[in-house]
C-alpha cells in the first residue's frame, strides 16, 4: 500500500493506493474480495476501482471491493482510496 503525503492532516484529505496481485501463473477464478480497514478518524469518500469491481462507499468499516471476473496469472489491479480526516484523528 502507498499513500500521498501528508497522510494525516486534521480536516484535510487523504489518499492511498491498494494493489491486489495474482502472483501465480493460473487465473484466480471466482468471487474476489479486497478488504481494507481505515484507522479511526478517517472517512472514506471515494474509491476508484478498476473496471468490473464494485466498492462499498461511503464505507462503514471495513471497505470492501468485489469482483466476479478472473484475475489473470501474474497480473494486478490498483484501487485509489480517498477521503477526509476528522478532527479526532
């Protein structure tokens, strides 16, 4: 996971990228789920997902993105997560 600096800034914005990879040679078939938890005080406002993926946002914890299309062997997909930082963070 990577993020843009500064990550925590009260009343500011945050952004980070989550990458899902299939390190095998065969496709990953069936229902694929990405689950990520945000630290307290961060509120998800946007999830930019690759085509065919669906993410639950504005998200209760945890943020979940799902897809029912195979992920080819050796490939990866990236998700851009964005939101706001509360005063309590």
